[in-house]
C-alpha cells in the first residue's frame, strides 16, 4: 500500500480507537504507528544505493525496480509477535495495546493489497531469500521461487 493509503487507514483506525475509548492517546497511538511503520522503506531506499531523498524519487525507486534488496525490518510478523508478548507481560499496557492494534492493521492491509509472496511479511522468509525484492515482492505472480522451480523440474522428469 502507498503511504497515503496507510495515512487514510490510520486516521480511521485512530478515530475508531478514540471513539471506543474516549481517550486521545489511544487514537494517536493507532494513527502514528499505523503509518510510521513505513519508515523502514527509507532505510531500504538508501541501502539500495539511492541518493537524494524526495517523495517522488522514493516512489519512483520502488516502481522502477531500483530496490533490489528489501529489508523492511518493521514489516514483520515476528515484530508483531514480540509486541503481543509485551502486551501480555505488561498486562495489556493501555498505550502498548493500541500500538499493537495500529501495527497489526498496517501489516494486515499490506498483506492484502501488496503484490507479494504470501510469506513476505516474515523477516525469516526475507532473510532466507537474501532479502531479494524480486522474490519477496514479485510483480508477476507467475514467477516461481527457487524451491518451487526445483519441484517443477522434478515433476517433469
């Protein structure tokens, strides 16, 4: 999803959190984390050798395939799991609970709307595939993973 879409969804999530709790902190937590998760895209931008940040260059780099390695350390179900565990450990700390809601909402919408491998939002999957953006965020859903290619090869023999 584009950052502007995450901002829109985060506004809605923040408003719902505020209306359901009548506290501004829950709404702000959901709103901020809901789109600030995307800050890791900036890391990827520079890590892939892109220079001179601007919103246009940033969006063009993603669209033009200049991002060859996709680290996206915050876009991870493992990070979500750690946050949920912290919620249990802190007996559902009020603010942390709404941070988890905003974070989970962000991942949920990315998983649904981005053309990506089903396991793309597991950092372990990305690590296993050397953060290769072509495998993780395949533009052509007919592209086969190396493991899938071997399975196809074996069935042909």
